[in-house]
């Protein structure tokens, strides 16, 4: 091989090594996202209020009729209780707010449509003072509906009579399968009151539903297999309560990011931890390379740690690390990531 060809060959190999050593991989991570409802930082304690129709009845005959039909004051009362339980259970998963009390308001009639008139501020302040709460979450309207559908389809059976002769016999007699479907829908209307400023922070109607499908050999059997309408409404109400609680609390969103998997033995081990989603263990290995004498390895470590900080919601730290990574290695991936982080941080500050 001539000297010129050898030089070209070595240059190509060196270029390939550089590309490989600086290559990135795509991963999917979960990053914090703000709550859908803008709640002032001062609010930490919440009191709850639910309404109940004054004319509900405990007559046994009426209760049984309501349980079958899925309608009536008693069904609504239990469904509202379930909605509040769903709200409280979901709120327990978050430490930002605490529930200080639950009040019940008797009302003479439901609104014909939409929300009723807001609660009087004097009443709100009394409830919040009694329960030592900063704000009031009120369930003020509820509606539910159910629909049941039955259908059927026919099938024919195929079976092997004699396996040795490989003879397949078709049973031409049709088998009728009955299908029962139950859909329950609920709508819950909520308000959040902030008595310190006499302000309604949020008004929202939350919708949820449950769907059940069963198969049976007859329509009567399908009817028996389906859950009762009352139970379906209660389940949908619980889910709707959970859904509203989720709006009040920060959550997570799944995004795609690039990271540097190569550098040295620490990066090789960290790649295994990333595959297993052991982020803390991977971060320990990257962190001890932040000041590596090789600038590209140090840059990769800083970039990867920026991603870890983004996952923890520490956006300022993430931007600082990403910029430090760029100073050591003017890589397009790092530049793009800095822009992304700065946009996220800017939007976050606007919301605050």
C-alpha cells in the first residue's frame, strides 16, 4: 500500500472512530409536566363540598327500582360519594395538597342544564374556616346515563374425528352466541373557590364512562352476566373523580431524547442501566466523568446529566449542564437540546 493510500485509509478510520465515539442513541423518558389547573402556590389545604338532593328517599321499593333502572336520587347520592372517593384516593398519591374536610350541602333541585349559581362567598369562607383550608373544591352538578344493547352472531364448529387418518369433519350446525353490552356515562361539574381573593379559580365539567361486554348462550344469560346499571354508574363516577384530581396535580409526559451511550467503561455500564431504566445508577457513572480529562467524554457526561436533571424537573440545572457540554464539544445534538431546554424553561416561567 502506498504512503498516500495509507494516509487516506488512516484518515477514514479516524473519522469513523470519531463518528462512533460521538454517536448518540434515542431513548424514551418521562419528564414532569405542570398541572392543567393553575393553582396559586399559597394553596396547600383543600376542603371538599358535595351536594345532595333534599328529597332523596329510603323507601325499599323505590331503592330497588332505582338500582335496576340506574336512575333516581339514591343512585345519584351513591355515585356522588364514589366520585368524591375517587378524587380523594387520587389526591393521596400527591403530597402537594392535603384534604382537610368534606361537607354536604342539601339542595332542593338540580339545575336543568349546566352549572348552578356559584356558592355564596360567606358560606365558602365559613366552610374553609371550619376546616382550616385555603380553598374549596365543590362538586355542584351530576348527570348519568346508561345504554344496553344485545346482539348475536352464529358460528360453526370444526373438529378432527380421526387424527390417524387426518380426516377433518365440519359440524354444520350453527352455534348462536349472544352479546350483551352496557355503556355507562357520567358528567361531573366542579368549581374551585379561593376565598382569600373571592375568586373562582376553575370551572370544569369532567366526563367519563365504563363499557362492559359479555358473551352467552342466550339473551337471558347475557342479561345476568352484565353488571347492574347502578354499579356501572358508580364505577364511572369513581373514575371521573380521579380524573378531576389528576388535573390539579403535576404529572408526567413521555418524550424522546438523545443521549451519549459511548465514552469509556463507565458509559458502557451506564448503557446497561439505561436499558433497564435504572436512572440513578446510570447517573452515578456519568456524574463521576463530569471532569474527565478527555473533553468529549466530559461533554457527553454533562449532556447526559442535563437529561437526568430534566427528568427531575430541575430545568435551570439542565440548561447549565447542557451549555457546559457545548463548551467542550460543539455538537449539533447538544445545540438542539439547549434550545429545547431553554424553550421549556421559558414556558415554565411564564406559567409561574
